[in-house]
């Protein structure tokens, strides 16, 4: 052991080692970040700095690896220099990229989607393509709602019933609304109604109907997408859709709809079952709730799914 200590001591005092050490110190002291840091801490002596040489080297190494996109000792974190009791130490703080990622994950959690495309959470007003005048009218009404809602979310704000042909951007606009609200700490839920109707019928055997109903009827802002795209059974119309709308009407909860049908066409659609039975009075009850909850606005224009320049 003594021989090893002597050998190590001899190496430390060798001229070659001293030259290497001097070269490293010069490189460290020439680093712009190190210079700026030491200027901010004039109370550190030369000995204090030399005793912290390994920390300074760690900072430079990890900083440079981060800049080059090479994995660091703490992925997602950037090195930062600090002083603790005359010693220079390296701490690690989240990078802006990690902060943005965490914030985006929190944002996306404020948007609940049920049977909707995954990318709907990334829709934005800026990307919404206006095109026809009626598309602009829908955008203006949606943004006006959003601004009023954010000013006072505890007051009832009537939603919108957006109708128009396939692919004109009804669902996308609702996704943009949800994201805009999420960016301002507000939650919303988007539901694809035709798929939801199938799932809730399948939930009868597992006694999960009430759980599913309660999960959406009480949310602060609800968007029912593609209503009227399927033939509803009287049970779905009255005991599912009717219950949801009645609750939201009574509680004054903001509700939106998208459809390929006008309100008049939807009333006719809801009146008929798959068996051909006609119940216009029950359909009218549903429509009265929808009209209370939402203002009807048409969206027209080219199909955005096939015309990216629309």
C-alpha cells in the first residue's frame, strides 16, 4: 500500500502531470460560462476554484454533451453552477424541453376524449383553416365563447351546435376549443356519440351504464361529436342522451354538438327508430334541450381531409 502511495505521489509531482493539469486549468478558466460564473462570485479565492476543479469539469462536460444531444448523467436536466460554503457545486435543473414536455402532458390531461382521434388534442385555432365565410362565423363564435368562458367560468355560457357536410372542420374546431381552454387550466370532454352509444349498450350487462353516464354528464364542458350519425334506439335517445342533456340543462353546464344534420333534420332523425316507429314528441323533448344548450351555426366549405389548402 505504501508503495502505491509513493507511486501516486510521484505521479502527482511529475512535470508531465503538472503540465496536463495546467493545461486543463487554462481550458476551464477560458470557458465563457466559467468566466461569467466566477465574475459573479468574486469572493472565491484561487484555491477555492482549484479545489472545485472537478466540479467545473463536470459542468463543462455535461453542458457540452447536452448541446450535442449526447445522453447526460441526468437526461432532461441541465447542469448549473452554485456556491455552497466556499465550494463550487453542480446542480441539475430541468431543461426547457423537459419543462415544455411536462406542461404539455399536464395540458393534455385536461382534455378527456372518448372514442375520438388521438390527434384531436393537438388542434389549434391558428391551424384551423377558415376558407368559406360560414367557417369564419363558426370560428368567431367559438373564440367568443372561449373568451367569455375564461372571463367567468362559473356563469352559464351557451354552447354551439355546429352542422355541415363531412370534413369541413367541425370536430377539429371543437378540438381547438378544448386545447385553448386547456392552455388556460380549464377541462373539457369530447365524446364521439355513435361509438359511445354502442359502448353504453354493451355496458348494460356489466351494470356500467350509470358509471359511464355520470362520467360525462357532470363535466364542466362537454362536446358531443357527430350526433345523429347513427340510428338511435328509443332507449339511447331517452335514457342516455335525454338524461345527459336534462342534467346539463338543469345545472347550466356548457355543451357543444357537431352534426351533419341541421336541428330540424336531427329532430326528424330522432323521431324514428330502426324499426320504423315514429315518436316525434319524444324527439322534440330532446331538441328542446339541445336548443336550450346550444346555438345553431352552419359550417360549409371544401372537405379539409382531402384539400389541405382549403
